[in-house]
């Protein structure tokens, strides 16, 4: 099945870098790419409070933006589709999902030095209800090569892939990709916890048919810092964190562990939606869940 990636496009260096990263990844996956440009994300239509002249002025700017995006698209080898909207509203997000059926939304890493929220931040917040996998790309990630060393952050709690996450098995199956399951413990070292984390990943079907991943355990009282240490230790170029339904992106760009990872991780972070596993639940883990 051909995967579709929707990347939030823009004309400044960080956004352009993310577009090129998404294009390279799409090419490696033999998929399809959609360039999406939005000026802002909103839960309600701002035009309802504005005069019709304001709407027409904004629509005119959309046409200019679309022309620039088509020029950008023409420079990419993936021949992407172009989508332009002044506002990403819930109804538009659903329309995008219906028409393109994206396997992944690709966004630039939030800029922690900026005051206020970025457009990418607001878009991710709006999209969280759709439980789409999100890939957040830092400006330091090489834009011309797909990931080769992939860290899957897991604890011992069983999980099942959300229905729209199964297709991303293709990402892990890219030629030459090496998989590493990392378990971060906030307590004493426990090899049984590490083994249970690996078993949870296997039972989920995420790595079905692939080579057995390497298993590594790390001890740190701060889960995010422990995982960042794991990324450095393994020389990973992609890290996957599991976002269970009960907490999926609820604090994605606030003070949660995932927020810290997305803001500080030097390599792309894939937030993968999962549900409760069907395997019998083991005893409570002494580690902190990756996406809580």
C-alpha cells in the first residue's frame, strides 16, 4: 500500500528543511506527498466575525501562496500535491483525512525561543482528536537520507497499534534499517522489565517479519532525559514514542514528557498512537510510560 505523508510547508528555512526531509522519506517509501500550507489553526471559523471584504482579501493571499508552493513542489522529486488553507479548522482536518488518508503528518520542531505558540503547535493540537501519527523534524536532521537506526521507546505494558498506524510498518522495514528497543527505568536496573518491553513490541505487530531488534536498558529518574541519552548512545536518527489513547497528545506541546522530547530531541520523533494491548497485562512497571 502506498503511504501518503502530509507535511506542513512554509517558506522559512526550518519549514523548507522539513519539506525536504518529508520528500526524501516519501521517495524512500515510494509514497505520495502533500504540501499543506496553513496560516493558522482554529477551532472556529474566524470569518464569521469578519466582514466579507476580509475573507476575499485572505482568499487572494491564498492564491499567491499556492503559486509559490507549486514552484516549491516543482523542485522536489516526489511531485507532491499542493493544499492551501488560511485556517486549519476541524472540518478541514477531517476533509484532508478523508481525501488523502495520510499515514503521517510531518511538522517542524517547535521553536522554544519564540514567544507564544507556533502554527505547527496549534495544528498538532487540533489534529490530536484524529489520532494521527505525527513526525516532528528538528532542523538538525539530515534531509537527504531516510532513517537507518530507529529507537523504539517502550515499557513493559502491552499495547496494540491504532488502525491508522499499521501502515508505518513500512518505515521500519526500509532497507538497511536497524531497530533498537529502549527501556528507560526510573528505579533499579531490571533485565526482566527490559525483556517485557521487547515482548510488548513484538506482540503489537509493529516489527512483524523484521529482524529481532537490539534491546538496551537505561536508568534515569527523568524519562525524557533518559531517552535523549539513549538516542545519543545508540546514534539513532529516529525515535518512536508510544502515545496511548488515555493520554494521546493531551499535553503534547505543554509540560509532558513527549513535549520535552519534541522540543529537545536532535533527531526526528515519531509519535505513534496505540491502544491497550490484548496480551495479559503484567505487573506494574517501575518505569515511566513514554507518552504520559
